[in-house]
């Protein structure tokens, strides 16, 4: 894993924690364009906690600038 990707993974972990997403850092995000990566994470919400319906979903990380924006596959910002 390159140092750029390692830095991204560290920033993704922190951002996913902010949005209650469980992200497996052993699976690298995939670059799809300049400053855009996709990755898989599991939303940890009430449905997941109480009923056990936890589903891994695809998310996008927009990495332009100093901050990361997380978007759903339907292009909704988190």
C-alpha cells in the first residue's frame, strides 16, 4: 500500500466513525478518478444494532483539498 493510500485509509477511518460507518481498513479503497475513491462500509444504525440487519454498502470518498466528503452510491452527501 502506498503512503498516499495509507494516509487516505487513516482519514477514511476517522470520517467513517463520524458518520457511524463500519469500515474495514484491510480492504483498500479503489481510485475511480482524480480525488475520487470508492469503498465499502456498513452503516451502523438502529436497524443494524437492534435487528441485526447490517448491510455493507458502496460509498464514495471525495478527497479534494484538506477534507474528505463521503457520498452514497445515490450521490447523497453524508
